[in-house]
C-alpha cells in the first residue's frame, strides 16, 4: 500500500488549530472514566428519543397544511432537498421571535451544523492571498481551523478597542481584512460578553471601515439568573454589515447537526450573499439532511418558534451550575492566588493559576485525578504559555459537577503546594 507524505498534503492537516479541534473532541473517549468539564455540550437531562418521531410528524403536518399531498410530503423529507434548506421559513420566524431579527427567509442557508456555515462563509470571502480574517482573541478553535482549511490567515484582535489598529496595520501591510469574527454573548472560550455601547461601537467601526462582522451566537439564549439579554449585533444591524452564524446544537438537538447562516448582503450580480454560499454548499454537502431539518422544524413548531421558552429548564440548570462553580472556587481559593471569570451566562468559566497549563497537565488530570478540562492555550494564535484553563458548566450537573470540581481543585491545590 502506498504511503503518503504528510508534507505533500494540505498544510492545514498539520496546523495546531485542526489538531486542537480533534484533540478536544476526542479526549473524553480516551479517558471514559474521567468526569468531563471540557466539552461545551448541552445537558442531556431532557433528551427523549420519543421526541424525534413526534417532531417529524409535526413537520409533516405543517407541510400538509401548506397544501402538499402525501407524495410531496414524503419527497420533501426523504428525498434530496433544496440546497438552501427546507426549514428556512421556520428559522426566519424563530429569529424574529427570539432575537428580533427580521430577514427574508431566502437570505438563510441551512447548514450541516454551524461549522459548515463558517466554512462556507470563509471560503466565499477568501478571494486571493491578500485576504485575512480578524478574530477576537482568544477565539473558538473551530473558526481558526476553518480559516486554515481555506487558506485564510487569521489576525488576532485582543479587544474591540484594538480593532481599528489591527485593521489599519493589516492594510498598511498590503492585506485586505474581509471580516471580523466575534461572539458577543457568553463567548467560547472566555465566557465574556460585550456590553451594549461596545456593540454599537463595533457596528460603527464596521460601517466606517467597510468591514463585515461574522457574529456567532450559540449561547445567547442562556443568560444567568437575573441577567437581561442584550440585542444581537444582527438585531442592531441596519446596514447589513453582519453575517449571522446560528446553530440548533445547544438549543435544539445537537445530534441533528443543523445550523444556518443569515447572509442578507447583496452582491454585484444583484442577488444575495446567501445565494453565493448556496453554490458552495452544493459542492460540499449538496444539502443538509432533510430528515434532520424536519426534526428541528418540528421542534420549532412545537414551541411556537420560541426556543427561549423551550429551553427554560436548561437555562435554569446552566445558571445554577455557573453559581455552583463560583461558590466552590470561592470557598477553596479565598486568597486570590487562583482567579476565575464570573460570566453573566453561557457555558464557560476560565480559571487562571500561577503555573503552566498544557496538554501534559491535562493528561495528568485525566489519569490521576479523573477530571477533564481544556487548556486555554488551544484558543490563542501564538505559542506563548497560557496559565489558564476553561471549564464547561453545561454537560455535567448535580453531584457529578461537585465531584468534578473537587477533583479539579485537588489538582490545583497539589500544584500550588
């Protein structure tokens, strides 16, 4: 059998971002007995297999109510489907109800998870070697990995206040910033959010600098108790500067692998940016599974398009878990030697310690302490040491969360001593 030299394959295959994504996705399989605070997965407490056929039936009934006969209903759900998707109108209604985002359903492309939405968008924006993506730092490793796959360099932006400096510096170097990737609500990995003045300022910068904003919003429906949600960038967008990346993985069913992109910008041909993304999708996945879309469509119908209402139980769990983590850490580390973020919602807390945090320490944690977490170094572009780790407060609850925190703090105490 012929052997392939990895140096003759695409450079992204040896890039740290892709290796990080694989590592983080698979580590729990290597240590099945360890409690995982690593993956940002939604709670499984309310998963019910019986919901799947019920959602399918609801969507089939919806099609019948729209006048489709039985062969057309079967064809819509079971046959190859429309490239842009078959639930785009339902997604548009959900955006209007939950986010006050009002868009033409034709501006929506339903994708195989939000990761495909990112990949299609970056592929379309990368025209030549001068193009670059700007991304808030630290950034979700999935966006940096997708950028590598399409040969789009990423320039880190430490803070919105630094955006103009990075844009002007890139242009002075002969580069063309194509977009700025941000997660304004409870960001992965930092857990932090942008306040309302910052959101308005960001839109003003985008308009002044002719820059697209790529807004990723998987956690926005999960504010902590007593925290009011802020409008998304897209809800504030009056000039179509925002490409909105959405997912039903956290709010619907992660196993359905259904996401979407709202791309209502016009292109010089007179059509929508969504139409151009649809062309790319036809060459990547052809179409998103109509069966999976039908399940998500049925869930949207079932909750009258309000995933905020449908996720009330989950929201209470995540808010409670965030409080549990904050209380536990405050009880164990009262002197300030160890610090942590206190997010206003979402899934993630970042803990900063006075010693090196890397994959070797994670392996020790898994093998000797029975707990998994994520080294923050995976979310930065540079190789500089980062003495912080990210824990997820979503997939582990109750006594198991308390046990995981006991194990994690034991590891930290041992390292401190």
